[in-house]
């Protein structure tokens, strides 16, 4: 198997923050909005360098989404950022009406997603956001895996015309994808080619999936490992080709099993190429307080959980 | 007056004919608030707004922008847009029909000229207007942003987020009008959930307030909106309390909240049309 290494761990939110700072200097029509969490979503440099284009609305997420939609009428590209929990479910109707249905070029930037927000507990752990967002017609949903990829994704969505939900997180995770990579919306990234089992991972689960694949390969299991950074539009060709090749599938995500990447893959395969599938996801429960690592382990969202899921699905072929 | 070939006073009666005919034809829609705001729409679109219907684009740079926040009053909105030249008045006959661009509530998705944002789920238009207004400031565009809200709509919390923001940040290129008719679906606003002293509330949030005491008198509405316009650019947003009567212009509908979302039957339509001169010709 191809060897993946990293020199440092970095948080994906900093990838977003460094990209938004860069966009502030390269695109005059980019405006940045946040709701009293400037530092947490790494918008501090943008705010300092472009105070006229930075809007801290206070603790007003609904107003922020409406304002973002309004800015597009004046040819601006608004990037609105706060915690994933508060920029998805809390403002779902606003996103539905004035962003998605109104076809506005708003970038919804969701930080601190998933269990890895950690000690704050379930109130702050968005595990349903990917499902809600992928159900909105026309919404692009992106969940990159590390700092470099989040930075590349942020730059890429500025050049895409239309609503986007970009999800990233708080913890420092291995930064292993290429610096200055080209990010193609909707195009899955093949990390390893194999013939026995397909592992589709997104976001923070991609690195643990690499670790699980290394263990499986060491045991002689050939793994087709694919990073699905774009939940919607799903790269159907990549999923189908892999499933046809291996005949067994594992999906991995820091999200509720209901409504997540796994369901998107299952829905595609059920219609086009029925395939046994194991789901590495949170199984329809809320999270809780703890460190990010502790929580990922407890809920089985780690290399060991992915390894076991692969072993299980291999018996179903 | 912008429309030089027609007298502005001819519009209200014709728009009211359009409203009752549209709603009767499809047996669906919201005539009450539509009838009550005819003078506002006439004043705004035929006197106040600097707009280019022939060159409409979904973005609003370089012209005044109107955001309808209480999206259910599409009959008056669509009639006014058509009569102002955004699309052919014949298309009013498709209102709420399968395949129409004239959706039950305003839609961008269907490409109707004049519509720049969807509304219908209440309480969101003022936030959108704040984005437009601040965008105009970034663009050094002196044009203004106008909104319309129902008074019942002010029960939505998001409205007060936006009111707080606009006052605190001094968004002064914005005129928000409230259709102050004291009527909503379930009864009077006072009975359902009173707004209390609305003027004092706006003023406490650092807004300037203009009252238009007879919002169904065209000249009074024009004068009131022009006064509101004169208050822009002074560091504070402007609220207009437009005192209207729901169902205005038709004797058996006027002042009755039950006409919020109820269509007229054949007999009622005939009675209504008999009270409304055909000033410009029906669609």
C-alpha cells in the first residue's frame, strides 16, 4: 500500500481561516460574516486586514444567514462561519428559503463539527448537519479531511457559483494531503487501489481509514481506499467502480448513520449495484462530553472501528 | 412621476381588480393584506423607486432594491410588477397554476422578473435587506433598500435580531415599512400577541419612525415615503408605520381579518368588481 506520512498535525478550521485570509487579498468581493466566534473560526486575520468587509453580527445566526443572502444581490461572495451546530439545524429554514431555494451564492462555513468538538458536549456536537444539508436541492456539501484540503476547498468554493455547505473541525489532525493541491468539487480522491474491500471515508475519518487500511493490507487484504470530500454531489462513478471491483463496502464518517455519507452510498448501490456495506458512524444517538479522542474511540470512529467493520463486511461477500 | 403616460391615481383601482380576479380565478391566495397595501405598492413602484424593469437582473446593483418580507401578499406584488413593466399583465392569469412563474409565494427559482429573494416563511426579509444595504455601502452606491413586513410578522424573533443590528450598526440606507393593520390569520394582532408600543420599540432600538396615518390615501403614502427617504443617510435606519385597513377598497372585505387568505366566490367577485372602476384595463 502507498505510504502516507505527515510532518505535523493541524486543525482543519485553520485551513479555512488561512484560505479566507488569502481570499480577502485576492478577491475584493469576498465578505466574511461570523456570529461572535471570530477567533474560533479563524477569521481574525481577515477581520484585521479587511475591517470594512468583515461583519461580526453578534449572537444572531439567523440574521447572519439572511444578511449573507442579501450581500449576494450586490455581487458579493459571503462566507458565513460559526459552529456547525448553529449554522445548520438552528437556521435550517433560513438556509432553505433565502439561500438554497433562492439560489444564492452563499458559502456556509461550519466549524467545530462532530464529536471532536469534545468537552462542550452534545449541545455543540453537530452529527446531523450533513444529512440536513444534502437534502436541500442545489446545495453542495463538502467535508474535507485535513488542513491542506480544507484550505484548498475554501479557495475552490469561492470560484464556484452557488450555495455551499463547507464542514470542518476543531482538533489538530494529521496534515497529509499535498500542499497547494487542486480541489475538484465532487471528485473523490483515490488513496489506495485494491480489490477485496472498499473503504469510503470523509472528513476526520480519512486518516483513521488509512491506518485501518495499512493494518488490513498487512494481513493480506487488498483495500480500495477513497476519500469522499464532497458528500454532494456524490462521485457516483468512483463509488460504483470501486464497489463493482471489491464487492464489499465500508463507509466512515463523523456523523449520524441516518442521513450521512453511508446512506448516500447505500442508496446509490441499492439502485445500481447492491453491495454488502458496513457503516462506521454514530448510531442514532447524541454525543456527550469528553476529549475528542475519547469520544471517537467510544463511538467506534477510529482505525480499530474501521478495521473491524471491514472484517465484518468481508464475511458478507 | 416616473410613468409619464399614465396618471398614478389610476393604478390602485386597477391593481385591486387584478388582486380579486387572480385570487377568485384560482380560488386560492391572500387578498386581505394585498388590498390593504395597494397604495403603498403604487407609491413605491410608480413614484419612489429608481429601478429599471426592462433591464432586470436578479442582482440589484445600481438601483433601489425592494424586499417583500411578508411574501404571502403576492397578488398585489405581482400585479404591481406587471403593471410597472416587469412582465406582461397577461401572465397574471397563471397565478398559482401548475407551471407558473407566479408561485404562491415569491420565488427566484422560477425566474419571474422583479423577484430577487424567496419569501413566505416570515421574519427573514429584514435580514436580507441588511445584507443588500451594507453591500450597497461597500459598492459606494447611494441607492436605498426598502422592505415591507406584516405587523403580525413582527412576532418573529429574527425580525428583532435585524432591528437590533440595524440600529446598533447605523444602517441608514434602509426604509422598513410595517403594514400596520392590526390583523393576522387568527384575529387581531392585539388579541393574538400584542406588539405593544411599536413606535417606542423601534425608537428604543435607535430607529427613526415615520407614521403614515392613512396608508390607504395615495398622496399621504407618497408624502410619507418621501419624508422617510429624506431621513436616510443620517446614521439611523428608518421605520414606516403604515396604518392600513386589511381588505381596503371593497366594502364587505374592509377591516375583516377573515379575508387574510380566503378567496372570493362568484357573487362576491361581482360585487367587488362593481366597486372598482376598470381604469387601465383588465389582464
